[in-house]
C-alpha cells in the first residue's frame, strides 16, 4: 500500500510539473493568446500568408506543416505553397518530383537543397506532392545574390535574358525605408564602407523582391498562397511583404512572426518585440537542430 501511495505521489508530481513545459504559444496582433485552430480559420481569409521561421527550430517547422494541413482543410484544398529555400531555376526539377516523374534521390542530385531539407522541408514538399498542390521555388539563385553583395546591383544588368528571368524585374528598388533594412545597416557597424553596406542590403533586396514577384506571379483567385521564409524576410511587415505591397497594395496578407522567450509560460517578450498579425512565441532554450 505504501508503494502504491508513493507511485501516486510521483505521478501527481510529474503531471503537475509537466504542465509547465509549454512548447509554443500564438498571440494575435493585440497581444491576446490565440489557439492555432482559430488562427488557421482566420488565415483562410487571406490571399497570402507568410510563416516566418528560425531555420534551426524543429517546433517551428512542425507548426508550419500543421498550419498548412489545417489551411488545406479550411480552404477546401485551395492553397499554393512556396518557400525561400528553393530557387527559381530549380522549379522544373521540383515540378518533376511533385508530379512523381523523379524520385527523392534524383531531386537531391538536381536541386540545391538546404542541409536540413530532409527533416524540415521535405514534409512540406511531400504534402504538396501527396495533395497534388503547386509548390513554388520563389527565391533568386544564390549566385546572383552573392554577385550583388560583391559587385553591386548594377552588375545584374550584364546577365543574359535567361539569367534575368530568375530575378525580379530590374531595376530593383532598394531603400532604407523598407522595415528591417536599417537594422541590417546598423549590424554592419559604423566603420563599414558605404558601398559595401549598400551592396549587402541590395543582395537582401534581390531575394525579397524576387520572392515577392514569384508569389505575385503564382497567385490564383480564391487560393491562399502560404510562404515559408526566414523570419527576417517578413518581420515588421518588411522584406517580401513590403515589396508585394509596392506592386499590389490591395492584397490581403498576413504575417506570422516568431520570437524566443525565456519565460516558462511563454508570455510576450518585453524587449525587441514588434508584433505582426500573428506571433509565435517559443522557448529560447529549445534544442537547435544545427
């Protein structure tokens, strides 16, 4: 009897303490906690949804998949997927995989996949494949972004017409009015050369503008386009969001931003918190995947 009582105490102890382990919490723009199911229902009314991520956080990647599955149901299958992690010139190979014409091994050999593709992005691609959905490779080929960082935006004018087709229409407007870009300039430090700083920011702009154009080119009436990108590309309604707004201010777009918190209850952080439409709070001590 004594042993049974001890076991019951242990069960109660761990049950109570387990309730303190909170893996995530969504908040709306006004700072009110919101259930994921309710958020998904609201997202179904938007033309474009940006799901910002921390690339090495498995909780965020899992939530991207679950939100996508929920949105698929709420929209009666009418969704399109797209991601920063795939570059425009790799779209034909990605389409072949989605259509079942090549195997996963062939995709790996023909597409510049991120190192964490198998664990973090393959589930999303395979969801699109299984449900016969479009998955858009939205980003600029990295070599052109790298070229911009080294040689400046004007260097892109020397590319062939085919190469330019993988980039947003030139010239790309680069301005520090874009949310997030002044922060990049500050990160470079006061001693960085002006040209070097602007080349670096311009490289970021080529990515954001190209992803924005890719989304606009693949929007379909009645469908929600859900886009997965690093948090910086859409935080504070900047980056991709900002470039789309310049082209089509009437689109209804939602941003999910992600923040880390030291608080066990995952309350809204007191510092460096600028909310967007929906805000995902995750534990700062969550194990990183790389």
